[in-house]
């Protein structure tokens, strides 16, 4: 785990996923084994990409969301909320932002 001077950090999780936390607390996770990705912005909004890009879930800052499968809109809810990466035991490390819960429809 590497913590930069600006507090950003990178880590490899036990499942092999690569995590990068930015100075504003936003973060990205990508898993080379599955091809799944997650990106959480500083405002808590987020996007996940699952099944090789076939399923994309996006939650906006107000909690509204959109789920597409093969580029087509669906009535599905996001399948999973991105889990916050474990912060390193380093006082200079930025705390990653939590992903927002999607609003009920």
C-alpha cells in the first residue's frame, strides 16, 4: 500500500482488485480477474460496470439511478453498492467516500 504526499493512496485487495483513492476521497476499484469496475465520486455518486460492461449501474448525487444492460435501460435496481475500501493505517491517508444508497422508486 502506497500513500502519497497529498494523502491519495493505492492498494491491492485480497481478491486482486486494484484500488486508487484520490485526494478528494473519490475512488476507483477494478478487478482484472472479473473485469468489474466501480468509481465513487467525492459527492458519493457512483458507477459500476459488471459482466464485462454488459451491466452498468449509475447512482446520481440525489440518489436517483439508472441501470442499463447491453446499452438498454431497465427497471432493475443497482445490484450492489460499492463497498468502501479499507483505509491504510496511516494518518496521512485520505478517507474514502462512502457510496450513496439508491433512492427507492
